[in-house]
């Protein structure tokens, strides 16, 4: 008579809880699931951060190019300055100094350039645009990080025999030669920027047509 009772007690004991092996297996499964969930969430957060950084970097680069393009399109040859027969004072792959019509009684001198961060001799760099007003240089644009110093390229005007603008060779040290600068009809701008040196880079470029004309503030009738 004790056998059925014994079997009933074992059955009841087995239904009261889990064995140590079963608990270990369950904990292992839950740990794996938790790791997979955390890995997936971390991937989503990383992707979101990269997307936001690219968006901010693109906006920064586009703002730089928009402002610089607007100013270059108003590039104008000043009158009364000895030896100045073009809008450009100097040009190099890293910097450009020129006169622009910003709406005054005389052209405004603008200096756009990429330079290494303070205390460094190499990139990451920052892009700046300064204007010369009231006897001093004043910041106009302070851009974000750029990956390289070579921001500018220079091209001749297209002709019937050469419909594509030709690249003008400008030395890395730059030139102030007015004969060379008089050939410049289009300027290429290439900005590769990031929110910080560790963020992914975003590159924005533009080709800007300029006018080589003498400045005359007097309206024509």
C-alpha cells in the first residue's frame, strides 16, 4: 500500500518547483536574450548618433559654402588700388583673399582660409572667413572641423574650343600674380567636415562662377 503513496508524493514534489539544472538553463537563456537586446539597442543608438553627427556636419559645411559662395559671387575689382587689376589679392589651395561688394561705398576685403587648431601644425583644421572693416579683421564665419587644408581650386572660363573649365595650377604657397589671378573665372570649394575629430566626415563641394568687373558704386540710369 505504500507504493502508490510514495509515487503520489514524488509527483507532488516534482510539481512544487524547478531543479537546479532547469534554473541554470533558464538563466542562461535569459542572459543570452538580454545580451542580444542590449546589443541591438546599442546598435540603434550608435546609428542614431552617427546620423545626427552627419546631419550637423552637413549643415555646418553647407552653411560655410553658402556664405562663401554668396560673397565670392560678389567678387569685384576695386579701383584706385595700385597693382590690383582683379578681384583677388592672393589665392592658394588653403586660402583666398579677395574684394567683394557687400553693399558699401567701396569693396570689402575678405580672407577665407583653413587653419590647424591652436597648438597643432596639422589637421583636423577649422575654416574661417574674416572681413577687413574699420582697420581690423573681423570674423564673419567660424566653421567646424575640416579634414584637409586644400579647400580651394581654381578654373578658367569655358570657351567654344574647351567647353569644360580648365584647372589653373596654383602653388601650395599661393600666388599674388595678377596675370595668373585674372584667369580665374570659377572657384571650386571642397569642405570635408565633422562635429568633432572622432565623428564621421561629411563632404560638400560647390563650383562658383565669379565676375571680374570694376567696382562702381554709382547706380546706372
